[in-house]
């Protein structure tokens, strides 16, 4: 009879699978004679990852023992089973994505046992809890080249994330070239926070990112943030924006961070938020929104387009509501499902079915939970990004060299882990939760190494909130499982932070 994992060290699997049993039998030995067979794309994926992890380049001629990869339709979307013993390894996905996730589980299982590479004898059955498992990268505050974005896709996909949300515009820069509005990148892309170099993605660059993501079963979700966070759009099209609005809070933030305050017509290099707004009610603005949304929709194969809607602090409430109603309709007219930050829940005539992204705390304050429920009440669903748990740009400790602290002070790995998606918004049914997303804002993050330092290991905690069934989640076991990934993350070249709460082996 199979024996459960209870009696021995937990398998080094993150996110935790639905069911994982140690079979209590000898494992499968990986050596140069092992062949990988089955689904062609999967075979190449496995050979590549095993070469990176072990240095062994396995063959593909089926003879004797081996690793068999196949798609067996019938199970839940993205689900897979993995069975291994001394006689071989079989991974079966219900679809191509399921097989891909089974492969990542397989790679996590590989370990060095004295002089041998081994896959323990296990039986795993696994499927995601949520359909939407996202990471967000803010490429507006700092710009990141295609290679860095692709490396982040690789890292996230290995943790079974399936959406990459790209925050493509903000006060500091516009990062995507759109055929109908060439001035945006011509005039408003060269700046970023701190006077660092800017940049933008050409249509070709963007297509490369999408293709890289698609090959890893990730959907790109582009965001153009409106009506606030639009100072850069105003550098390109001055007639479309209002004069910056400054509050006492913004002045205090600027002083605290030694950040410049915005000035009309001057590229913004500081980190103050909320001062900019499109000119609402002007037909020229409506044309701009329609152009931007139509171009971006045409370049994006995925079903979603995020139109922002956060922190429009200088925008009149009625104007804000009218703008969001119109912008979400424009997204729908372009054939996409709109997503907006939770503030947009206050707009009564949002396009029905608009998805809300919650960025309040694990315990909601003010009316954030009501605004979030409003999306579900109008036929939409909700993506949970509680800032004091999964904002990867928060410091992880007081002495963290990068990051911000506004979300309840530093966010430890434990706090990233110890929250339950079903309990964040009271009264929101589980079916209304589309998923979980971990954003990485980049006011303080400028390089690929910075991304690794801030995202890892906390991104793994977010992955588990998004993928794993509640019964499979346990902080003490998570720490041990995570420690078991040390060698794999090193092999992948991830510059993860060796935080104190994990025994990195
Ligand atoms: C809040 S979360 C923002 C961003 C900042 C971030 C920094 C949200 C929708 N807006 O503009 O970059 O905090 O943590």
C-alpha cells in the first residue's frame, strides 16, 4: 500500500500538489541511458530542464526504462498526474498546460543521492485551485528589456503561474509603441524613476514577449493605466491631460522619499502617485482611449485588457465614474474583457463582466471590500492582490536594500504565505474569485537582479495561494519544501534572497 508523505521529509514541491504520496519504494535513477518519450514539445522541455539541473542530455529513443510524457484529455483543465518508481516515470496532463505543470513538478523532484541523480517513487495528482494565477511586472517606473521579461516569465511559469500582467504605462513613461499614436513612444518613453534610462517595446518586441509566454502557457495581460497615472501620456499629448494636482500627502511623500514633485510638461522621474489625470469629457480623450485600446487589443491574443483606474486622486468622482464606464465599454468593443483596479467598483455603469483587481490589505479597510464585491454583483469576477501579502515590491524586512513599506510595514515570507484567498473579501463567493496575482512595482527596482532579490522567495508563497488547495497548504511544511528547491533555483540562476525563515540547502 502507498504510504503518505507524513512519515518522511516532505517532497520539495512548490506550489503544493493536491495529493502527493511517497510510494515507499526505490526511486527512478536518472542516467545517460534514460530516454524521454511522448508529446514532442514536452520531450524537448524536459530534456532542456534536466540538462540544466543535472548536466545529463537524455536521448529520445524508446527502449527500456524512461520518462513518458503524454496528454490524456478528460481531467480538469491544467491538471496532471505523475507516477514514478524504479521502472520509469509517467507524466500525463489533461491538456498541454497540465503536462507542462507536471513537468515542472518532475523537475522539482530531481535530487542528488550520493553519486546518483534520482526521482523518488511517488504518485501525484494535481490541479489548480484558481484559473488565473498571475504575476505583474511594472515596466513603466523602470523599463526592462525583453530578455528580462522573458526570464521572469520562465521563473513564474516554473511555479505554475499562467498570466503575466504588464503595467505598460504610468506617469514616468509609456512603454508600448502603438501604430495610431506614435507620439507616445517618440516623446514619452525615454524617462523613468530616478533619471534612469527609459525604453519601450516595439510591436515586434511585444510579440516576442507574448510568444515566449505562450510557449510556457502564460497569457499576457497588458495594462494601460487611466485616467490617473497618465503624466507620460500628457508629455506626448499635452491637450489630453489636466494640470497635475498636488495634495499635502503627495508633498509629504515627496519629502520622505527625496522624490521630485511633478511639473506640467516635464517628464516625471519621482515616485509620488495620484497627481495626474486625463481630461475627462473631452471627445479628444475618448478618441485617444479608443485608439489605444483598439491597437493594444489587436496586438494581444489573450482575452483581457487592463485599463487601470487606480489612485486617480485628483479626479472628480463623477468624472471618474463616467470615464471608467466609457473605457470599459471601449475595451469590450475591442473584443476584450476589461480588468480594472478595485477603485473602479465605485463606478455604477462599468461594463458588465468587468473584472476587479483588489489591492487593499488582507483585512480590508474602508470601503475597499464593498467596491470589490461590486464587480461580482455586476457579473464580473475578482483577482486578489492583497498588498500586505503579495506586493513583491514591499521590503521583506527593515534592512531590505530595496522596496517600499506602505503596506503595513515590511512583508515577511510568512506574511506572504499565511493568508487565505477565500477569506479576504467577506461575502465574496469562491466562484467569484478568478484568481490571485502578485504585482511587482518597480519604483525601487531597476535590474533583473533587483527583480530576483524582491520576488524570490515570496513569489513562491503567492504561487501556492493561487494554485494549491487549502488542505495542502501549511507554513511549516512550505518552509521545508521551499528549502528543497535551493539547488534547482541555483541551477536556474535565480538570485533569490536567502531569507532566515528557510533552511536553504
Ligand atoms: C500602489 S497598487 C500603486 C502603484 C504603486 C504601488 C507601490 C496600485 C494599483 N497602485 O502605483 O507603484 O502602490 O507599491
